[in-house]
C-alpha cells in the first residue's frame, strides 16, 4: 500500500466541523490503496485512530504560549472569555496584534516541528504523496517546503479559500503580503482542491494555470449504520443542530412563517414543535416576539451522539444560513450529516448558491429565502405529516455525498500524480 503524508491540524479536534472531512479522508483512503500518515499537533485532544491510518503527533506551541508564561495565558484567556461585552480598545488591540504577528496564522510555530517530523518520515520511508488541508494556512507552507526539498506530488486542499474568502478581512498591507504568500506557496503545488464548484471557479481566477478540482465532503455511513428512530412524537418535529453564529444565522423568517400559519388556522400549534440544539443565541426573545414560545424548545449543547439520535427522531431537519451573498460558495457541513439521517430538510438561506444547487440536485428538501416560500414549505410538510405521508425523498445523487467517495476522489488524484 502506497503511503501519503496528510498534514491536517484539526484532525483530532472532535468539536470542529473540519475534523469530519479530515477524518473521513484518512479513514477511507486505505480502502483505495493509500495509507495516510496523519501529521497533527500534540494537544489535549484524544488521538482518533482508524484501521490502516497512522497518526503522528508533533511538538506544538501556539502563538500566545510561546511568548507568555502558561499562567499568564490562562489568566488572559479567562479574563477575555468572562467578559460579555469586551472592551472595544482591547478588542482593537488584539485585532491589530493579530494582523501583525499571526501571519499567516496563529499556528505558524507548528511549521518547524511538523516539517522536521515529515522530513524524517520521507527520508526513512517510501512516501508517494502529500496532502495538506487548511485552515490553518501553515499546513500548506509546511507542504510547500517539503515539495521544494523532496519533489513529492502535492495536493493542497482548501476547505475554505485563502485570500478569496469573503469572510476574511485584513488591512491593505496584510492583504498585499497575504496574496503574495498564497501565490508563492502554491507555485509548486500539483493540484488544488476545494469543496464546491463555485469555490473552484473563484479560486481559478487567482491561479489560472493550476489544476483545481472540486471535491465535495459528505457523511460517514458508519455513523448511521446502527442508528434507528427510537421514538415518535405526536407533533411535527422540526430540529436545528449547531451554532447560530451570534445571530448571523437568524431563525426569524422561520418563526414568522410558523406564527402566520397558526394565525391563519392552517396549522395547529399543538401539532408542531421546533427543537434547537447548540447555542441559545436570542431564541427565547425571538420566539416571544412571534408568540410561538410554547412550541420552541431550547435544549442547549449535547453530545454528538445525542444530536445524531435526535435527528433520527425528528421529522424535518433545519438548516439556517446567513442571508448574505457571501454565502453563495459555501456548503455547511451539517447538510451532509442531515443526508445521512435520511430526513426531509428545510434550508433557509441566501437565494442562490452551492447549497441551493445541492438541495435541488439531490431532492432532499426545500431551500427557501422568502417568507412566503417558507410558509409554503412548512405547510407542505405539515399536511404530509398529518396525512402520514411525510418521508425522505432524496434521489440517487444524494448517495454520492459520502466520505467514502470523498476519499476515493483524493485517491484518484494521487494516482494521477504517480
């Protein structure tokens, strides 16, 4: 079996959505003839092990701990996190410091020990390829230096774009150096990969001569192998799991739609419930504003296993995205997990983009952006529920979105480079 070095910072971070893609790729590469040697920083996270996967932890020191005593770092962290409304001057100072010192990111001191470990492996074993995945960008700078020294085929996976990420805002000076670094880092890369076709198109504008491939993520079938519905509510149960990102993911349009349907006597308030798992944000206030607090249940954070089981026991799974054009190229990782649950989906977000295209292609539910369309979708699900006709309608394309296929696509690229 050929070996590939897989530089993936967040591989062991179970609470990071990034870990799903990283673990899925590593887990299923051996089925396609590749043994991944996963390079991760040594942290307090437990090592995730799969058959046929080697995980090597390197020394790691983050930016704060490098320059401050541990006690000072802990006190600083506690002080910052305990403030509900951080001082604007302090926040500004931290932002400026980040622009100057966290270049290209706060994990940059991982580069030296990770490069050393990778070099030792390459010089003692027959390594046929390198995959690096960002964020952090440091993963790619490590891979660039390895490629330069050993001339091993290299695939750089951008889960989010680097300079062309619409959510990243730097100063003019930082932007200049950041763009220059991206061009330099990828000057010797063999293939760039992204997570959506739209992200691929965007990235191609900065790297017109590079081969860029869109490799979507997916769900792990093993996560759902033994999961079954364990209870059935006598109400149409809508469920949302995840963060609301300080209100950027806003359920107002959902609450207003349900409120109006109740007022119009189209749905019975005793026959519908909406469950939220994750951060509470301003859910209580919003539910009171639309007079539906009796049907909104806020459960807080629960384990991932509990989330999966609750998805199986729900009738409709909710996706709530930011109503912003910046969302067009992104694909929330939660949509794949919902696919694995094989439940109807109601997605609320920007009127067009990658998410809408996926939902329409796979026929797994509705993607809506207006109040009226939201009302139609909820009413449709409600009537089907009342008539015992509500079911998952995903087509053959939905079955393509598994981590097995994601890993298979990476293995094909590695084979092409041999």
